[in-house]
């Protein structure tokens, strides 16, 4: 089971717009709705000012910060560096 950093709630309409827009390839289809992989999600730190999954959604409050997996900006930045710049480490 994937632990979600950002949490997609069930009332999300599965519009298929979030998965290709994720710069970290952290969004994938689950059994019923999309899910966000906490190991890949940086909440778009390093890419955008706000999480891309939360921007432009036609339904408010369907993608939330998961209270079970709080991460600070430092941890999110570290994940971004590993995902996109591991060859420079």
C-alpha cells in the first residue's frame, strides 16, 4: 500500500489531469481513485510554488496534506534533490 504525502479524497472526480502533470511521477491510479506516493511526492518543491495536483482542480479540497505523513520543506527538498539530481550527489 502506498503511503500518501498529499491525500486524494474519494470525492475527487478522477479527471486524469493530475497524473501527467506531476513532475515527480508520484500520482498513479489506485483501486478506485488516484493515489500519491509519499516517496516521490515533494509537494512540487523544486518545481512550483504550490503543489501542481492542487492547482486547477474544479472541485475544492479534494487533494489535501495527509496528516499521517507530515513533512517539512527540508525533507521535501531532500527528496527533490534525490529524484532529480542524484547523478550530481
